[in-house]
């Protein structure tokens, strides 16, 4: 069976020849490269059958779109003027050359997924798309509205300024790329091209196609914290919706943005147009907005219980025989790394017990659970290794109390044999690793960012083999736009520019090797079928 657009099994995209060289770096064009066959990872079991099995679930995974309002006064791009210092390292990047074009790249990727929604392995149709957070960059209402329309279809508008562009890519600062000229400033230093009209084109509203399949989502640190790091306060809301944009930092240490953000907003400013649409969308409002777009499923995973309780974690059972458990790992106390609260942990254990005939309790004893045996995928924004945030929320916060970190959470998952994998984003890198644990190993699957290189999605298919195993098959997908960007008139042309610029950006959370190794991309993870042991 073939698809209408090749996946990375058929061809890959890599950095190619150097097109321009600046004193700081060289700028590469992109080039086609051979495809990558699936690597069989048989750490847990060996598949003896050579025939394709039966598809149990077929899911698309997108993460870290970080859709953003590039003119927002709540952004501190000025920190790039200080370079990579001890003070700035935990705050950067706050500006990327390609960031204005993230919605166009996401729309192109969604349209590609719509075209290849039939599995080339089993012929199954795509059941579901899933995002794992950082859907937006700065928890702003206008960003969130654009993201929901981007996934469900509708008008996308992120120009919150006045009649003239009021961001940092206008040539007024020497620490940001001005697309109008290649011979001066940052562009010259980094070998970046001139792309006249790019900013104007990127700010134009467009109509997003939307996913053809149901989609569910997740609450990430950028969805729930200002700049993904600090809680919204009345003072910060005034900055977000106001008319003063920081273009300088006050004298002295840069300070701690998590506990004292207003210090950084007290420096020299320029006047910009104010906009109430930039107001912060806190967790409850983030959840409620997913019930208003008319897309499927209603609430996009979130439930009436989430609305009533003010929580953002849920179990999704729409795929027969499979339960997806979406966690909320954003710490409302602040900081970009994750954790969960004790109330969420108790809820998680109850949801796991419901879909296990037998599992281990905290003392290691085998106990009986529910009668609805299901395979389980855990999903969250943060992976285990990034769940290191033990800052306690205020005593009057609903999430107050001890924070549960990644290793403790993994120890709980280890007691439940039906957990096949923990799927996440946040690190902006492709990564697939086995968590061996004490009793029941599971796979940890992290997908790279759409905002940054390699700007890809991951297809995940659970396949039931006829030899007592199941396979979790991962396939990486690129959007089907031109490899060499041309003009700036269409969404596809802007998406093509986004990919090339992202491949050359020096500001990448995942680094230049964010694509990982072959074993992190197209892989078949062979797992003993846990339902057989339960029966």
C-alpha cells in the first residue's frame, strides 16, 4: 500500500551545501537524502512472525508548536543582546528567526497528515491526532485562539499590533534577523539571506485546513506560564495587554525571571499598540476554550470534570482496547521543568487500575484491578528526565503540596504491565529509550518540536502480531512543501522558509542534532503482549 506523500521511510531531509558564510556561522540549504527503514528494537521481545499484524491504534503525534504573537510586549527578546551568559542561559531562546512562520509550518504538516492517513503498514486509517503541549508560546488568549483554529480549521490571525509591524525583526536591533537585508547586522554574521516582505507575509491572516481526524491535547508549561516560566500576575497582565515593549534591561543582574519577572520589564521601552486580546489564558480558560470550536471530540480530550475541578488531565478511551492517559505536568508555581501534584497521582493510579485485571500495588504484591483490560499510552508535555521541578505551589492553590517528580512517577507506571509507552515533547528532540524499571518495562518516546528543526510529526501505530507480541511502530513525517523555498505568497512557501530557517537557527532548545539517531526515529518496538499474561 502506498501513500500520496512519502514518509521518512521513503526519503529524508537533511542539511546540505553551505550557501553563505558569516563570521558567526555558515548557512546551509536543505537536500533530499535516502529514506530510513524501520529499525527493529527487540530489547523486550523478538517478533517471530514476518507478516503484518492487526492495527489496534494509529495515532499522529505533534508537539511544541509554540504558536506566538511576535509583537507581544510580554516577550523579552532583548535578552539575546546579552548573548549566552550565566544570567541568560535558562531564559533563552526568546526569539528565533523562523518563529513568525510556525503556524504556516503546522498547517502544512497537518495537510500532509490528512493526505497520508492510511497506514502503509496495515492499511488502517488514522484514529487520532495528539499534541503534547506548548501549543502556544506565552499563554496568551490570542495565541490560544489561533492554535485551536489551526488544528480544527478556521481563520488564523496573530497580528496583534497596529498598522505597522512592532516586533524585533525590523532592523532596529543588531541581535535579531532583519529579513529585508543580508549584508548587515545579524544576517551578515550568521549567513542568513534577504527575504524581502517575509514579515509582512507572515503576519497576513490565513484560513487553516484543520485535521481530518479527531484530536486531543495537553497543557504544557508555555500554555500555562508567561514565557513558559512564571505565573501570570495582575502586574504581568498589564504588561501583556499594554503599550510598552522592552528594548533594554535595567542596570544590575538580570535576576530570577520566575520569582521577580517585573524587574526585567522595568527597563527602557518603546510604545506599541495595546491589545486586550493578549491577556493571559489561565488553566481553566485554556481547558474551556477547547469546547467552543466545534471540532471532534468535543473538548479535545478535556472533560466536564476538568471544567468543574479546574484540572487539565484526563483519560481518553475512544480507541477500542486502548486507553490514552494525558497528564498535566506543568507546575503552576513556575519554572520550565515539570512535575505533578499528589491529587493527580492518586487519580492516575485509579485510572491505571481500571484497565488492568492484575497489577502490582506499592508494596509489590499482585492485586486485582478492573475488568476492562486495555493497552495504555501515557502522554504528557514533559518526559521523565525533565520532571525535576519540586517548587511547591502556594498553600491556597488547588495543586498545593508535595510535587511528584519523574522517577517517582515512572516507578508507579512500572507497576502496571499494560503501559506500553510514555509519550512526550518539551525537549525539542527525537528520542526513544527503554525504561527498564523493576517489574514492567515501558518505552519513553519524545518527539521533536514543530517550532524548531526538524519541524516534524511522528506516527505511532500499535500492531497486534500473531506470535504473542505487539509492535509499537514509529514513523517520522515531514510536511510536503518545496525543499527550496521560493516566494512568500502562499502558506506552503512560508512553511518552506520556516523549515530552512529553523535548520540554520543558532537558537534551538534541542540543538543542531535534534533529529536524534536512526533508533530515535523510524523504529519498531517489539513488546510482549501484556494481555496474554493477564489472561
